[in-house]
C-alpha cells in the first residue's frame, strides 16, 4: 500500500491504474479509522480493482474550533489498520495547504435537504463537506465512492451534489456498523469517558423502543417528544435534536402515512461528545 501526500502524485497513480483498465473506488475519511470505516473499505475492495482511501481532517466542515482541535488524528495507526485488514492500494493523506492553497470560496446551494437537522445546527458544515468531497471526486474521478449511512443527511447531500454537478460516480451507502450493545461505531466514541461510554448505547436503545413500542400509539411529533424526554432524563445525555423525516427529502413528516420512507435522525450529546445516529421507521418494499 502506498501513502501519497500530493494531488499530482495521486492523479498519476490513479491514471496508471485506469490505463490498465482498473475500476477505481474512493473511500473518503477523516481518519481515526475503526471497524465502520473498514467495512466501507472492504466493500470498496470487493467491488473495485483499485481503491484510494483519503485521510484528511477537513477544517472547512468544522464550525466549532474546539471540535476541529480535538478531532482524533492517528495516521500511523490508520495505515496499519488498512494494510493489515484490506487490500486497498493507496492512502491519500494530504496537508491542509495541499488541499486549500487558497481559501475555498465556493458556496453550494443544496436547498431544503441541507437546511434541516445538521444543516440547521452546524451552519456551513455541509458546504465544507461538499468542498472537500467535490475536490476528492475531481482528483480521483472514481467509478464508485463509499459513505456510511450513519451520516444519513451527509449521504443524501452527496447524492444531490453528484446529481447537480453531473459527476459520473456511483455513490454507495453502507449500513451502520454497531457494537454488540447497539452504539453506532464512530471516531468520536474514543472521546467518551468510561461512564459516558456505558450509557451511550441508550440512545439507539431508545430509538428502537420508539419503533417497537411507540410508533403506532403516537404521532411523529409525540414520538419526538417522548424520545427527547426519555434521553434527557439520563445523566450525561442531552438531545440537540430528534427529527422524524422523509428519508428522501429529509423534510419532517407529520403523519406516518405521509411517505413510504420514514427515518428518525438524532444528535445527542453524551457528556461533551456530540453523537449522531438514526433509525428507520418505515421503508418501501
Ligand atoms: O464523513 C466524514 O468522515 C467526512 O464528512 C468526509 C465525508 C470524509 C468529508 O470530510
């Protein structure tokens, strides 16, 4: 496996692979890799001949400087994890100056899907995601790019960007990987204190109860209140938002019959750590 830090070398190795008739897969990451990322990388390796993994903590998608400062950076461990467990060919780990020699002033307008949930609570976040992902798409021009479904809204926005900008790239959404106790695997889990790690699985457990026990007795807005109250009663947990939305438009649903695809998306602080997760209430067959 090769580690590359410059865009010119990245373009060169990808061009050689393409000249040999290989299909190209891209897995964009911010590093601090875990089994969730490995599942994306393994999927990419099983579907593409040549796989590039980018490891770059993208400053333009952070609207909280403290969050950017404390984001885990573990490149050596990341490379070892990839090499020991996958057959990926390239890790692209550029510097901030390499990616942004000048400030990226591009403004993306994704409309209503970017104005709710994370878009509302983290202004500028998706613009930053679109800046880096569009650059990676232009550098690598992959046949397929892989993203996790934990970042449900991010995945929807990237699909929209691909459509809007006419990238010829297939976006592959990969299922959330969870620990046995139900907590979604995330780089941020490493920041949890021991007692916080012990209660964090309650977030997904509460969402599951809201599907299994509550959905047919309550309206979506009543379920939102129930989930929020239930979680906020637990020490260390504080819900930033819980939204029940149409899985395609990401707009709130008022009634379970409004659409065939209904998803609940949550952001909940566990101590100081901002965790996100989601659950499907309904999906069309
Ligand atoms: O999901 C992430 O880790 C990041 O938002 C991404 C897609 C790698 C862009 O920096």
